C-alpha cells in the first residue's frame, strides 16, 4: 500500500506541474475546477480570434492569426487532458484514503488513543476561537492555528488577520522548524517581521501549532513565547476536560 500511495503522489505532482498547479499546496476539487474554467476561457478566446480572423483579416495575416489561435487551442486541449487525468488520480487518492481509514478503524489501531483523536478534532472545530483568543494574548499582524497532519503537513485551520492592508507571509517553514525541534521558535523573516511558533502538547504528543506574525520591524520577546505557551496549555486543558 505504501508503494502504491507513493507512486500515486508522484503521478499527482507530475500532473500538477503540467497544468501549472502548485505542488506544495493541498490539491482540491475547487483548484481543478478553477484551472479547467481558465482553460475553457482560453479555448473560447481562441475560437473568437479564429472566427474574427477568418471574417476580417486577409492573406498572410489571416493565416497567421488562425494558426496562432489553433496552436493555443491545441495547448488548451492538452492541458484539459492532463486536468482530467489529475481529477481521476485525485479520486483514486480519496478512495485509498477511505480504505486505509476503514482498515484502521476495523483493526482497532485507533482505539488506543481515542482521546488524542478527539482532542485534535476539537482543536480543528474550535480553531477560529483559538485564533481569536491568541490575537488577544499577543500583539501581531496575523495569528494562525496550524493542525498537525498524519504525514507532518501543517495546514492552517484558522487565521486572524489584524492588518488586512499589509501582506503577511503564510509559508510553513518556521512552523516546520518548531515541528522538527519540538520546541517554540522565535525568529525574524527576510522582510524584518518577528515570527513566533508555539507547539500545543497533549503529554508527549504534539497536536497543533500556534503561530503569530508581528508587524514589520517588531520582534517577539521571551515573555511573548511564555504567554502563548500558557495559552496553549490552557486551551488543551479546556478541550481535554470531561463534558
């Protein structure tokens, strides 16, 4: 199964590159539909150009215009073919995910730590409120709650933007540093922003990450890390409490 999944992931990444979709972001049906809509627009534009050239242009200009339109049309059709294959591969990936989940549930492999799974689910459901509380706890242009995926991915579950007029970086590199070191990280970005990432723990299990991005020129101090760490512990304790 692992070899099959790896091969499928490589095939999906290859098709993503061919159609111009980013390979470092989760593939979604919406992304595929959006790119297909773009290709359809190119096809329509090529058809209009070919018709206009046939009606209004003469001689060499007509031939060149129609040739260019046909070339772009062929390009769009080829991209659409790869998009269809990408959609099929995504469907295969979903089916494999469901099969693996079913096998785990029936084998009892997940029964040993149901509390941990429930806690992660609770963080996902309350991520918006956690981000709002984090924004009150520490001054920042943006705060985020990142979940920890089964393969180490760090998707953003919730984000609160306190400076919508300023572009705030969203890459997960610093969060990956915190995941790798299993400790809070304070650092400065290339554009001079302070970034603070604090893990959320349940015993020895890292379950999520709290991230704050300061305004340009601002820095996070050790006391900021202590405040966010206390907030993370309080949130875990509240979510873990019996209901």
